C-alpha cells in the first residue's frame, strides 16, 4: 500500500517521469532512507546526496558512515559534502538552521545540474506538512502559509507528502531496513519539535485523526489558493499599475484591502504586525516610513513607495563645458542639462545635496523660493528629496539639478559665453 500511494502521488502531481534521473537528499534518517528505497523499488534511476554539517559531533560522523554503507549496498552513486555550518552562519548573520538550509539547497542545485538529474527529491512527509501548517498559523501567515509544504518547489520535489511518519516506519520495518536517528529531533527546545512532541499529541486527545484532518484542510486550501492568487494578481494590477508604487485610494477601494496589503508587503519581508501598522497609518501623516530587513516603505501622500534597504545612491560628477555663443543661440529644452551665462558665475561651480534653508529664484520668476517649498509643491516624495542635488556658485544656487535653473544665471541675447552643466555617474 505504501509503495502504491507514493507511486500514485508522483504521477498525480507530475513530479518526474520514469526516464528522469532523481537526486535523492539522503541524511540517513528514516524518512530519507524510505524515500530512496521506495524510488528504487519503483524503478527510478537515483543518485544520492549527503551533507555533513558537522553540528552533532560523533553523530555527524556516524550518519555519513551509515549513508556510505547504505549507498554501496544498494548500488547507488553517492555524493558527500562537508560544511563548516557555524562559520557560515556567523559570516552571513543567519541562524545555524538557516545556514544549513542555504548550504544544502545551493549545493543540491549545483549537483543536480552536474549529475544530470531532473529533480532533487527530499523526504518531507505528511506530518512535516502538518507541522508547517501549525507553525505558520502560530506565527501568522496568509493563505499561502496554510497550504503546508508543497509537492513541487522549482526543481525540488517531495514524493512522500502523501504518507505519514508512521507509514514510513512501517515500510522500513517490512524491509528490515535500519536507519539513524538525529538526537536533536527528540528535544523540545526547537519550536517545530515542540509541535511534534507536545502540541500534536495534545490535539490528538481531542481528535485522534487530527493530522489527517489538518492535511486535508491544507490540500483544500491549496486549491482555494489558486483562485485566490488569480484574484490577488488582478487586484495588484489595479492598485500597482506601475508594478512598484501602491495607490492608497485604489487599495482602500478593494474588498479586503488590509489582506491585499499583506499579500503585497509580505514578500518584501513585512510581517503581519507591521502590515497592520502600515494599514492604520495610510491616512495619517505623509512621510512616515516602515522597515523590513531588505526594504524601506514610505507613505507619500496618496501612495506607498518602496526602495531597497541600504541602497547605495550612485555618486554623480559635475561636468562643465564652456562654449562661446554663436548667434542665433537657442537654449536646448532638456532638464537633464543646463546652460548658464558664464559671465554671471563669480566663483567655482560645485555640486552638493540641497540643504534646509536653500533658496533660489526659479527660472521665469522674480522672487526667491525655498528649495524645500519648491520640492513640496512639485510633490516630491521623501525618497526623491533625499536624492536632490544642486549646483552652487559660492552660496548661490545656480541649478536645481534636473529641475529649474536660477533666473539670475539665465542666458540672454547679450550672453557671449555659456557653461553647459551635466551630471555623470561615476
């Protein structure tokens, strides 16, 4: 029955074909051993990959020794790699668990291509999916997080999601196949282990079939999610026509606006609590900013603007070209460059960011206007204001870059020499 269930699941989910080579992630634990054995029994061509993370001392050595002996006995090509996981975690500022995940999946991707495998098969089973469902529910998630573990994620497939841990152990017992046990799986200091060892057994006192019930719910939500995602994509087009900026009035007209905002911001690293804060602030003071690990979000009047966190602004260089005017001379209309009367420049032209208190006489006007008010009237966002440069002649602003020239430096019919101003990124 176990073999039949796995075979039907592979075909139903179109995980891979009989002509495809499968790279099996083999830790030596019951789940991965059962995965390798059942795929071989079904006639698939397999190679195995084992990661030694050097996190459990002698146990890590034992696991590698076991995997090597198993692969040799089964006649399966085996690839083994050693990682300094703690060093990687420290250098990349991530948890040891995340470090191990990044290291193994990066290696799996590279190895799959080298050995010509179609997919990488990992041994997550139904109970793992139930734990993921509960973990995401506790932490807070959208509908995607309530689908449990998906059978396919790029080149990674999970053929055992249709069977339980108990069924896996029964299958191995029927084969007389041994395996190794990770002692950390028996400790409840990790959140997932707390669910496995404490929460799920407690839920089983209320409903002995709770794992089956949750798995069925996750499968139904997976179907619902397809319809849901189509609706989200349609709404995204309405509220983010440029694909970057969120139109706040358009967002608020959508049914379930707060949930839609969650779907838009969650991929940027904003959690549910942060999204709630953003939603409450939508009609508040313009200029408020919110931060995730990788993004900065700005409320700018009727829109939400984002930019990468820690974004390094390209450094511009001021390019000057002095030219003699040959009548008739017409100043080109191009806000990416400016022409000023050279004889009206008293000192050296310099480039800097605008500052509070800066003022100039915009071209076509007679009185002074503060740069701050000019940018406000032009509805510049805070991000845009932070990127605004000015060209100065001493204390006098000559050019608000890419915007307006100071009227005092304009080119007239009496101008004999002009200076052409441009910025070049360096």
